[in-house]
């Protein structure tokens, strides 16, 4: 490529980005005006009068919650680079421009108002900006979207119109008037009135002399229409919901990468979760595993494999995310991995620290470990013992019993964990995992710990379960037993729990901490009443570990809330609302 050709491509790229940006900000501005006019009555009347008389307004500028929701949704989908949204906006604005042009050419009364020329110019500018920025809108949608949107529109319109008719029936005051005999209304008329109110805040009431409702009823019906419109648009423009999960061949390739490079990242083995998907670098020497949740392509930990091949895997993953309009994000990357991700345009935010214990350097001696030592001795004197075995050394009958106990002791119905959990126990392919079984003095099993391999000489904590009626401190006792008996399983390092925002708790409690840091620490301590934020830090700090920072990577700061919700869902802390199970697509496929 000649230098002048490269310069021309860059210039076109800048104009394409500017065109896309203009289109997005136009819709954002229209959304603000539409929503403002929905609550500012006199302003809304001016807009409606212009649309009814010989004036007309620019593309999508009309009063009401429904029109505001429509323009808002289109601006969001355009910002996410949805190709379908680009096509819809271009078609609608193009047709509206032709209509405006025909009206100005055919009707002299329209040409006399400067506002009409401004409206035509703004609509044309919006359409032209979309044409200029067409290369920026590349994200594909799910192929089932048109059918789902049609079903949502038909079913939703029927339900909301019946609700509107019922609301009108209950609040209609015209039936109590003296002229009720001549201005009574039927249910069909009330249904038609509600249907018209779903479309506009100000339909022609002259056709409904027997219906009079309070203003809040009309607004409520219009809000229903806005919600319906959002649901239809969501169905029409939703991203591809999922990708192909890891296959047996993929798992074999990932295990081969772990065998060669697994010691680099303590979270590497968790890439074998079978609810993830995987993309390999062109050379096949590296891979990124991820899961799509709520339109977020959520990777965890560092890429697997040779670090020199990491950029190739990251580029493939980012290309797929952008192709489908997903927001790319990484949870729990190390400093080395986060640096490579950052070179590909992602920003980093420190999430917290991972606690790593070097078994050879650990000791229970000394004044600093006095509290831990006393707790350990208390459990030991109570007669508790710990058995340490590789999963492959546990007979099938015993493993089945351990699985049943682990399920019984689980806190809640949902199996939590994503970035630091394998999501399964007792699988034949995970024979090198290590199980710790803690029994009381009577020989009854009271707690379980399971660790996954971290290279040849390390283990990472995966699962913790204990009988709720057992002694407090069993988990710490079991971890200390593993550290002191590390030679039995030939390990030298342990990766324990992840302590989110650890540095805030540590630095916020020091002398001289600033007011912002102290406030941040107080907020985290408050939320620790419901989520184990501070308690995890305190529990890990007992072992005096090495703290390794972990990062979250993201492309746009505006996606942080979306990414946080996706991460909460992936980790099992949040559950997204959805269709009933009997309407779920997978359920229907299984029935067939």
C-alpha cells in the first residue's frame, strides 16, 4: 500500500466515525426533547400543533414517552454498532426526507415556514451521517429476532390494549354525567380509546364523546406503550445470545496448553468450565475462554498458552465481540495479562488481590500468628482430622457420597462462581484435583475443600463446603493442614480466595488515610453485611499471604454497569428475569 492510500483510508475512517457519532448524538438529543415534552405540557402542545398543522418536525421529534423510548433505544443500539438499527434508521429517515421534500414542492403553504426547511435539513443531515458512517455499524443480531419481535408486538399490543381498556372502564367519569344516555360507551369503544392512547398522548377525543378520563390515566397508558415499544425493540435488536460451548476437542487442546503453560496463571484451570466458549489464536498456541452474558463477552483470567501468542487470541476474541455487538470485558486478569489486554485498547480497573501462600515459607510460629495458632489447636484438640487425596485416588462410591454431601451443604440453589470456580466436582477428567475431607472425633464427615491444579507444583481453591452444625474455623484448619502437609501432594504454592478491594480496607485503616479513602472503606464495610467483601479479606489475611493484584478490563467506561451486572449473573449472585421455563427455547427443543 502506498503512503497516500494509507492516508486516504485514515481520513475516510475519521469521517466514518464522525458520521456515526453525529447520528448517535442526534438521537440522544431527540430523546431528551421527547421526554421533556412528555412532562412539560405547554412545550408538548407546541410540538403536537406543529405536527398537526402546516408545520413538521425533524426525524423522530414528537412528544410522548413512547417516542422518547423509541429514540432512546435506537440511540443505544446505534452506539452498540447494530447493523439492523442502522438499516432501520436509514430507511425511516430517508422516507421521511422524501415525504418532506414532496410536501415542500407540492404545497406552497409549507414552503413559507422556515421551520419546515430546518426540519428537512436536519433529517437529511441525519440520513447523510448514517451513510457516511456506514462502516461503523457492523454488529450482527440473532437470526430469530424478527420472529420474536413480531410475537412480542402482537401479544404485547393485545395485553396492553386490554389493560388500557380496563383502566378506562374503571376511571371513566362520562358515564356518571347527566347526558349518559346519549354519550354512553361500549367496551369496544373503550378498547379503541385505550389503543389510540397507546399510540399518542393526544388522540382526537371527538370520536369518543362517552369517555372522559383523568389525565393520569392517559399518561399511564402512554407509559405502557413505551414499555411495549422497548420490549419489541429489545426483541428486534438483541445480540446473539450465546456461542458454541467448549467441545471435547477444544478441551483436549486447552489441557495441552495448560500442560505446557499452566503454571503462569493460578486461574488457568478454570478455563475448562464447560459453560464457556473458546477462541484460539491463528497459530493455535494460545486461547481466550469466555461466556456471553447479557450482551457482554466476559473472559476470565489471562489467556491460556504461550504469552507470545496471546495477542493473536485476544484479537480474534475482540473481533468476534465487535461483530456481534457484545461489550468485551475480562474479570480477574493478572498484571501481565492485563498489560497485554490494555495494548489492544482495553482500560484496566483494579478489582482486588488474590491471596497466594508459599508453603515452604509459611509457619504458625511467632507472635503475629498467635490467634491463628490458637484456633488451629482448638480444632485439633476437639478431635478433627483431615484426609488429603487426589480425586483420581477416591473410589467412585466415595466420590458419589462426597458429591451428595457437597450438594446438601451448598448455600442456596445456585452454584456460584465463574472466574475462580470450576463449576463441577468429581468429573473423571479432573483427576489431578485435590480433595480435603475433614471429619470430627466420631469419624463423621463435616467439611470439604477441593483444589484444582495450578501447574505442576501449585493448587487453586475451587470449592468450600461444611456442615452448618460443625465447629467454626474448620475451613482455616483444613487450609493450614494442607499447607503443613504440602509434601504429601507435592506442591509448593496455594492460591486461596480473591479479596475484592483489599487495598481499600488495608490503606483505609492506616493512620493518615484521607477522607475519601475512609468513606470508601466505610461504604464497603456497610455492604459487607450482605456480601462477603471485608470478611474474605480478613480470612485470607490470617495466612499472611503474598497479595497478587487482579484487574477488570473493559473497552468503554459507559459499559461498566452492564459489565458489572453480567459479572454478577455469571458468578451466580444475580439472576436475570426471563421467560417461564415452559416457554424457554431450549426446553421446547428438548420436548421436540
